[in-house]
């Protein structure tokens, strides 16, 4: 009740400041307002002219979705013409004396040119399209138009040691490819949802969906074609629907599949990413780089427009499927899928156990939890969110032998076979196997309703 009262008060203040005479009364209304607000982004006048893409045409059928229009009318979104970033007022973490933003230039692989195929953004039932993977009518408007929540197409980075604007426990997405470590702060991903990036010769798309609390990374090459992705402004099972700019086919963020359009049936290669604290990333990757707030857009980076959205007792925004009542819709779970086998570990159970041994798809796995990472959906300030910790999932093998792990009181992990010490990133920091790195297994920190909707045969571990 206290959280709800705080939510109502905060949203009433926002509505008053923006000239609105109505304020949302539930986290679902807050989600509607936040989704609309994300589209009302003021372009940074100092940014390059190409920082913003022209919006494609929306599907008239989706635009006219009665329920979404009604919700938008009842809960007008606050504009943010004077958006300000949130200065960290808690402990920040840094190793270097020089806290100036030392920029790092990254050569990007651009997507191919737009081809002549019909656009699924304009109409989902073109006769030239292959059979859709899902019912196109189940894809509904979330409020903003295509790229109304603008992806980051020209990401700018700075050295990790130069960052002075992230608090120690603040969540970031940690992505390591061939030793190249990059952090994508959730305070930025919340407002953009997609980053098109490149690791040397590997083009990738980093995606984050606040409504289903999920972060996934994909290679954005399909065959000999290089794609880049935007936000369609639409939802499927309350999950982000992406579109590629080369064919304007629609893709479900949750599993990286093209579901409607000329590429329907294509699937992106999934890469392992970890949601962890800024402190963990910096400790493990002092030479890493970080996506900066210099995005080309003005936004209140550091604020969470979905305050209270991860309340377990609430239902998801614009979810029209049948909820799987084996767990509460917004129960936090760790989903692991290998082959035809998908397991969902209830996060509270993992927190209690600290380390779990699990078999998924015939593969033995070790699943770890470490406290110290904030929820991005709890408080109005992301860095103030409650502690939900970091999860790591690994193949428990190194040095040619199988390993068994336990967590130490100091937050490190140790294998009982060699007494080597490991960090939550799966790297051996001390002992016989020092310098070794465990094979990371892609997992998904998400809400139960989302994994149950996309993988209804998911088994629960609790």
C-alpha cells in the first residue's frame, strides 16, 4: 500500500508539472504513460543530424486499436522537453584518477540498404509475405509510432575507469565478445530499448524490454545480409516487437524471430549477456568501455518511468493472452532454454540457495546468484531500486575437469575440486585455474508471464 501511495503521489506531481489534470492510478497506467513518454523525446541540438530516423508509416489497423487509444486518452503522457539526467547521489565506483569522459571510437557496420519488399509496418497481410509465425492481429499498438522510442544507431562509448555517473549497485548489461567487454547501462536502455552496435566484425543488436523485464542480445546478420533494428511501437504478449530496416519485417524481441513480413521464419543468433551491477562490471573489466549518455537525445537518464511495475501482485500491461497461474504473472524467474527444454528458476529460490546445479537440455549447468544489483523497475530512481542481485549461468567445466561450486561469504565463488576463486562473471581470479573463464550460458532474467507465454511447456524450479 505504501508503494502504491508513493507511486500515485509521484505520478500526480508529474501530471501537474506537465499540465495534465489526470494521473494514472496503477502501475499498469504508469506503464502506459511511460511508454508514451518515451516517444516524446527532445532531440539534442548538439547531436548529428542523422541521430534520428524518419518514422515509418504505422499500420492503420494497429493505430485504431480501441483499447490502447482509450488507455492513452485516460492517461495522457507527460512531455519531457526539459528532460534532465539524474546525478548520482550515492556511492560511485571508479578506479582511475581522471574522471573526464574519455571517449572511445568504435567502427560500426551499417545495415544494408532498404530493399523493395512490402513493409509489415504498413500492412501485415500482404500476399507476398510468407506464412506468419503468429496471428498478426495479436500484435497490438503500445502507443508510440515506429521508432517513437528511438533506438541508438551510433553508440558512443567512454572508458570504464572514466565513468563518474553510475552508482555502484546500478544495473548494466554486460556483454563480452572475444575479450571486448562493454556495459550498456539500464538507465539508458530503458529509454531507447535497442542499440545497434558492432564488435570488430560482429554486428549485434542489444535489446531491452521494460514491460517484460528482459534483455537479449543478437547477431544482426542473417545469411549475407546485415540488418539493423528499430522499435515498431507494438507489443506481442506485452513484449517489445522490433522491426528490421532492410525489409521492415516484424520480430519478437523475446526470441529473436521474424514473425510477420518478408523475412518471417528467419531467426537471429542469440548471444549471452548478463545483467549485473556497475561495480561488478568495473571490477571484472577495468579496461572495458561503457555506452554514454551522449545519445543524440535529451532524456531523464537515471529515472525509471515504470515505477512500481515489478510489483508481483500486478498484471502486465496490455497482455491479452491467458496467464499461466502456476506462478504470479510478475514473479521474477531465471529462464534457461536449451533445445526443446526450458526451465524457469524462481529467483527467490535461487537467492536462498545461492548456487544451484541444474540439467537443461541434457547439459549440466551451475546457476549462481550474488546480491548487490538494483531492480530497474522498482523505484522512480533506478539506483534506488531494491536489491535483486546478479545471476550467472555456466557450464561447470574448466581445466579439463567438471567442477562443483559454492558461494563464499565475501561474494566470490569457489570450486571444491581445485579451491580456485571465481567472480560472478565466471572468471577465475585466484588459485590453480586463475585466468580461466567458464562458458556462459544464455539465460533470461524476466517475468513469469513472459516466458510462459512464449514457452508454455516451461518447467518451474522452486
